[in-house]
């Protein structure tokens, strides 16, 4: 915006200067021709009267904007009024102290008149009007440029401003997400140390919290775009999916969520870590938005994977937005709006078609086809 404003103002000032200079030169030229024409007319009358043996014409009183004087060979004013007294009579057109002055020797000493001297304020007034006009135009254009710059900056900065807001919200959400498992780890370890007996409940809480932290860590590593490139190869998804379901067993048990799975061998050309992250995000998302005492159904067969939950569902108006980074379909559960974005990126990378069917308060079904 600063570069735009500075360059625009410099261009505006240069344009105004060039325009003023051109108009000033034009006004000076017009003033010169006008004074020259008037001096020539008076000189012709003087010469004509001399040739006819008549006295030379007397100059009437000068106006408020212009004076005319006839100066004889001795330098005395014989008719009219002379402004700028004391100024030397140098033949030609001169501009000095706000006055334009023409000294013409066109009478050629007829009637002993050496010069016709015309002094005018008209040019000065015209230049003042020109300066005022140019200044007003420059100020108006400068304000217009500033307003346009402000509007453009608001328009072009809006996506950046929204992205900054999303990142700030992301930082707040991830801080909240990390706080839950870290607090659980602290409490469980403290209880274990106090009891000095490591019962199953404490170990389960520690396991769940650790896995939540690991899931967040995996998502952040993927988003960091610093993961080394790995070669995709044909992979049987069934063992990897079974491992993922087992990984979340403690969490589903804690929420009293039942997992129904119908898994067959299915091959996909993909990087194993990407496939694990894909299934992990979809399953953790389903668990997160499912109510207690509900069922999550998982199906895997050749060329297809689907996961269906009985959770809160997704608003139809938000279905097109859920795969965008930092977007969240609901504020009911936690999350920081990156899980489904990662899913979409992995699907795009390995040419997997993803679709979602959802109904509020009834649940959602995510289907992958390849």
C-alpha cells in the first residue's frame, strides 16, 4: 500500500508540475501576443496621426488590471500611466514581481515617442487561478487515490486477515487439545505415584492420553510439509486398518462406543504412513463426534472403505467446507480443524475419491473409493 501510495503521489505531483508548466507557458504566450497586438495598434495610430499631421492619440486612464504609457525619447511619460516606475526601458516582453510588461519601440519615434509600455496583472491573476485549480485537482485526486488504496487494501488483505484469524484460532484450539491429554497424563501419573500400585484404569488413562498426543503429533508433522518423500507401493490395507482400530480401543471403550467392522483384503498403491494417518484421522473424528453407547461401522473391501458413525452429524451448509484447513463442522467436540483437511490432501495425492453423507443428529458416513 505504501509503495502504491508513494508512486501514485509522485506520479500525480509530476503530472501536476508538467501540466502547470505547459499551461503557464501557454498563458505567457497568449499574454505576450495580446500585449504585442495592443502595442502595435497604438503604434499604428501614432504613426498614422503623424503622417496626417494630427496630434498623437492620448491614452485613456488605465484599468485596475492594466496600464498603458507613452514614453518619449527623453524617457518621460507623455501620456497614460506608468506602473513599476524606475524600471529600465528594455525592449521586449518581461515578467517581474507579478507583473507582465511589454516595452515596444514600434512608434519609431514618431511624435518623439520612443516606447509604448504596457504593464498588466492579468497574467498573474491567470497564474493564481491556474495554481488554485491545479492544487484543488491534486488534492481531490490524492484523496481519491488514498480512498482507492484503502478499499483495495481492505479487499486484498481480507484473505490474509482471515488466514491470520484462522491460525490464531488454530493455535488456541491445539493448545486446548494438548491440554486435555497432558492434564490426564499428569493426573494419572500422580495417582499412580501416590497409590504405588499401577491399576488398569490408571494405565488405560495414560495409554489414551499418550495416543491422543501421538495423533496430534502425527497431524502436525504432516502439516509441517517437512516429511521426507516416500515411494508409494501396493499395500494391503486390512492389517493396517486393524492396527488402527486396535490403537483406539481404549478410547472407544472409555466412551462406551462399539466398533463393528467388516474387513476384507484390499490393495491400494500408497505410502504406509499416509494410509495410517488417513484411517487414524477418519476413525478419531468418528469417535470424537459420536455420543456414548453408539456404534461405529467400518467396512473395507476391494476398492472401497467406509466409516459410519451415529454422531452429531454435519450441517448440509457446511459439507463443502469441512475439508478446508482450520474449518470445523461442529463446536460440540474438540479439535483444531486439520483432520479432514489432511484426509482430503492424502486422497488427492493418491487419487482416492472421497464422499460424505450426513444428517444432523443421526450421523455421518465417509466413503473412500479407488
